[in-house]
C-alpha cells in the first residue's frame, strides 16, 4: 500500500544497464485516478480506476541508467504486488535463418501485445552471441530502425505509424557498393522515414535474417 501526497511518488530502483532489453510485470490497484508503471525508461503503462487488480506488462531497451518505477499521477492511495523487472537475453529475441544473401526483402505481419515490440532482424552476425545487426520493429505507436555495432545501439529511424494488427512490416537491404548497405523500412505499404546508409563492417556482410520480438505472446 502506497499513500502519496503528490504526483510522481512511489517506488523505483536505479539498476538498469544501458542497451539491455528488459521485461517488467506488476499487479496494480488504484483507489482513484491512475498509476504509472514504467518498467523501462521510455515506456509507460497505466491502470484505471476499476475497483479491481490489473496486471501490467512492458518491455523495452534501456537508453540510460535510470530506473524502473511505479509512481502516482496525483495525491492518491494505490496498491502494488508481485513486481518483476528482468533483463532479457539478447539471443532469445531473435528467430533467424542463415542464408547466402546479405541483401534481402524481409516481411513480417506483426501482431503486438500492448507494451512490447516486434518486427525483423537483418544482417545478424551470430545467433548465440549477437553483437552486430539491424532491427526494425513496431511498439504500438512508432516504427523504429536501430543498428547495433559491437553491442552499441544507434537509432536510424523513429517515426509515428498507426498500428494495425497483422499489417506488414518490410525491410529491404541492398549494397550500393561493396562497403555500403542501403536500408528501407515500410509499414502497411508506406515508406517509414528515409532510406538509410549503413557502412559498418560488422553488419553489412552478415547473412542471418529473421524475426525479432521482446515477448513470446507476439
């Protein structure tokens, strides 16, 4: 039981590692108003006043060392139980196949569980110890294209795209020359952002491609 005198009060812990994907769950009950559960910075889920406990789920990648938190939106009384925030093993987020191609047209018809991410991985270096790859995914609000080079993520595309269950997410990669990979991302038959150029040696010659998801229910 937590009784607050203002907004942004509650519980948190500074323990996340930058670049690591996490999954968080919690049971919440608000006597009034809403309560914010943020298992990873940049994700936010709310419980409404229903007079019943609600289980909330969220996944995401930590972009700084800030904390998972459960906080108030006003002066209120709320209840929390069975909180879990765990790091996800990176290799478990991919389901890929080895091919003879570094250039691909990859499609996935994405149906998401709210608060999670799903899409495609291309140009992956290793299934057991992934450290270099491209991921394109939807989070229910935006479509993203990220690259990971030697364990460090860089966002290349972030754009709002209305989510539609089962709509096609497509990634097209091709070499404009031996050292340059061009990447386009489409969602629901619309180009997302602009064509991107990737020149990282750890990515452009890889030939493993497949699915990406932060939650088994996707």
